[in-house]
C-alpha cells in the first residue's frame, strides 16, 4: 500500500492496539452493560444517575482523565435487559492533553467520537448480580462518526499504564462479559493531522460485526479469537487518502473482510493523479513518472486473520481480475541525482514495514502502457501491452522464508502493441546482496513498420521496410550491470533517419544520413539462407540513477542494435 495510506492505517491500529486504546474501544461497546451490573444493587434508588456516573467514571479512570463521555438520553428496562443511549459523545479534555504534552506523556492519537444511537438487548441482569457476569444478546451501534487525530508529539502515555492484562482492565470488578453480537453500522472513520487539520484517510459507510464476543481470562488465551470474538466481518463502501504532496489520490471501493471465510475482497483499488500530464510534470522540480493505476475485482484468499490483526499478511493467493497501468514521463524535464541502488522490486518488498507471505498473485486481463515524451522531438511514443496476464509466486519478505537464494518468480504473457505475443519470466533472488535478478523471454513476429509509432517520436527514425521474425533474450542483472544473450531474427530491414526542423518543428527525412545508415545496417539475420543466425553477447553498465526497467530495456535495445550492425 502507498506509504501515506500505510502510515495512516498503522496509526489507526496503534491507537486501538495499546491497552488504553482497547479500553476506550470496549468502554463504548461493553462498559455500558457493565454499568448495569455495577449499579443493579442500587436500582431502587436512582438507576440512570448511577449508570451515568459509573460510565463516566470508568472512561475517565481508564484514560487517566484524558477523555470524558456524555449523552443526551438513556432508556432502561431491566426486566427485558434492554438499554438504549442517544447521542453519546466521547471527547478529549484539551487542558489534560496540554498537561500531558508538558510531561512528555501525550498519546500519538486523540479520539473524538459521536454515536447517535446505541442499543443493548437481552442482558441477563440476575446473572450480573449473582455471578458478576454480563451475558447479553446484542449491542447495536448506528452511524457513529469517529475522528482520529494524529498528534505526532510526545510519548504514548499508554506506556505508563500498569502492566495488567487488557481483558482485566476492561472487566473491572466483573468476571466475564459475553455478548452474542456486536454490530456497528453506517460508520464514518477519518484520520487527520492534529496540528494542520488535514485529513489523511477516510472510511465511509463502514459495517462491522463481531460474533460470540467473550471477555475473560479463557477468551484472552484463545488463539482462535480476534478482538475477543470468534469471527469478524467488516465492509466499507469507500476509503481514500491523498499522497503527502497531494499529487495522488489513493482509494478503494467496496472492501469486504470476513474472518469466517478467510477472504478479503475489494471491488476496485486505484491510484489517481490529481493533475493532467503536462501540469503534473511541470509542477515537479525534477523528472518523475506519472502513474495512473486501477485494479478491479481483487480477492485475497485464505488470509490468516489472526496474523492480520498483528500486521502480518499471510495468504494463499491474491487474484486480480482486470487492471490498467499507465505511466507517463517527460524526458525534457531535468533529472534528479538520486542513487536508486536498492530499489529493485524484490528489494522494495524486503523493505516493506509489515511482513508479507503470499504464495501466489494472479493478475488477469491487464492493460499496460508506458508513454514517453521525447526531449528532442517533443512527441510521445507509447509502449503498450494488451491482455497482459501475470503470475507472481513466493511474494515474501520474511527472513525465515528467504534463507539462501530463495527466488520470487514473475511470469508474464501479453500482446505487444496488440499485434504479437510477448512472454517474459523474471527471477528475483530475495536474499542476494547484489540485487540479482534474471529475465528471459521471447517476442513473436510482426511487420517492422508497426514499430514506427514508437521509433518515430523516440528515435527519431522510421522503418521503411522489414519483417521481424522473432526475438529471444536471456539476461542476468544486478545492482550495477546486466549481461546475457540476445537473438534477433529479421528480414529486409530498411530505415530512414529523421531530424526535427527548427523552423517548421516537423520531422524531416535526412537523405544522406539515411543512406549511410542503410549501408551500415545489416538488413537481415541470418544474412542468407545458408548462414548461421547471429547471436549477440551483450554487456551493459547500469545508470544507478535509473530503474530496473530502464536497465533491462537499454540492455535489450543495445543487443538489438548490435545485431543489426549499429554499435553506437
């Protein structure tokens, strides 16, 4: 996931993963019921007053005075075990927060919560009185609005919380809390920067259901439970966030998680640039790629939800039914001077902030386009791959899984320019200190003139005649170089050299240069029917300012040029 989104999501989890965060969370869901049990001895005196004071005291105590809770209306029927609360609000105390800052004890996140409606059904009050156990049927929370403000200051005051089991802090004087169903519907959850008020991530129309919730010592030790529940289902109509520089919007539509089926499904995930191509590249100080990605019908299958709660992604497979990947770059913009050693795909996976172990990733029916605008011609050429299908195996960054030279494999099959098949296999050596990777593949036959849509703007040159029969390559790369074998078979190649006219700004044919070029170019491989086909052993040094794809393309292109007789 993009870094900004990953940070925001991790902040949400961190806020609720600490003992204090869990206490606040379960205060909202469960302490309402605990208040019934705590006040039942005094029912005949002042029921509602006792519940209000018990609940307010519990929240204040568990947050060390940082939070206070209030509500407009409470309805109670102890015979049927029913309780409803209207317009409950959880807010932080600004004076207490200021005091925590001075003591360097401020938490990394602050909550502001408004819940229009909470209803509790089927609480067995006699059992709460006799056995100190809350046993209920359902908690229903409707349309909560939860704002999480990321303070990025001080220390987490939860570190000073007594080292006591979370379930014991939630229970208080009770022995057990048991609820059949906890249901949250229509939730809006946002995170923002506390100082700038800028929103980081937003989740809309969130539905969460926890089934068979038990809070006690046995449930705490039950490794099959998630957040004290036997199963969790979660859905979200949409979530999105923006990049740090506001150049991109990241989002997902119709996200569904179900721990019972061990499946996560996303209707659509996208990376959307916020500016058009020219505006985008001109807004940046140095040359960079502009990405426009979307993936549809994404399924993570047999995912380990127990590990997922601990930020450990383990799944059998990820299936992506269709996708579009578009990249644009303007070569006229000056480049940065950044050294990109250590940024190959397998090296980037190794640096992800969460451990990942996915056996297989399957990408179907993808469209891939790399569009490059030439600094010389100011025209753009497009390298396009249609109906691309890819399978990635052994996607992992776990140290225990990549001992030795363990390999991540990427097999890709596509239609180059929608005219001929191309097949490639990438091998990424996960534990190699030099970033080793191999790539081999082949390209089918096509009319050489079909390449003019690339060669004219990027060359600048033009193929007048020719037939490409096949291209085979087997290359080995590392952080600093690439070498291997290239076999390019073609017939009757004839080219024209073009040059931009400064007055007309058009590309004109340069007859003398074209004549010289065609004298130099070997117009066929093999040269004759009885001749052996030429195979080139190519070696290429990496420009460490460039990516793995630039290195691979330049090495391949160098081998093709040497095959046709162009050594410069």
